[in-house]
């Protein structure tokens, strides 16, 4: 194994949580999440040689993972899996939660699955505590536009969760 491969694998290992979260946000069943996880790693490896190190690896990986997720989501082959699927519980090895946390996370992910790909990206960046300036840079929009879009995405997410909780009572 070359030094470049070892370096890449070490960085992927360090940031695998990001890939896991994006896979979970964009795909709603376990098999598709695993497929997307693998696709993100594959696409990152394919483009790793072009990584110019002008930004942190994590920033580059966020962008690569989000772009891969959006393309993967849009692919005709995967559309049939997205509709009317229930989200599986979280993998305890990767993110341990108690029952209440698990139910809340399930509810949140179910709501996120109903958002547009761009809104999912905005919510992801918000949950990862990205500042407005970095969100704007990642999405190629102005900071003001990013904040407005994020506010609207959070409002849509709250509405979806409210409908879900009202429907379950």
C-alpha cells in the first residue's frame, strides 16, 4: 500500500462520522445508506489525487460527500428505494443512543428525508456547527442567501416534525 493510500485511509477513518451522517440524511434505508457510504469513499478516492490542499481535508470531504449524495439520490436506479421506506435504527457501533435518543433521532431523520437535497445539505451544515460564511462557500452562494435558506430549511424541518408528532398522538 502506497503512502498516499495510507494517508487517505487514515483521513477517511478520522472523518467517517461525516460520511455516515450524510449517508443517513440522504438515504432512508440501511442498504442504501451503506451503498451511499461506499460510493462517497469511492468518489473521494477517485478525486483524492486532485485534492489541492487549499482547504482542510474535512471541508473537501464534506463537499465531495454532499455532491456524491445528491447525484446518488437523483439516480433513477435509487428512486424506487427512497419512496415509502421506514428508516432503520441507528447502528449502535457507530452512534450509541438510549431509547429516547433513538426515537428522537429516528423522528429527525424521517423529517430530514422529506427535505430537498439542498435543504438537507443546509441542515447537515447547521448540525455540524458550520458558520454561515462556510455554508455559503460550500454551496457557492452568498452568506446572506445561505442564512435565509438555512432559516427556511429549519422552519420546514420544524413543520414536518410537528406534523409527525401530531399524527402520532
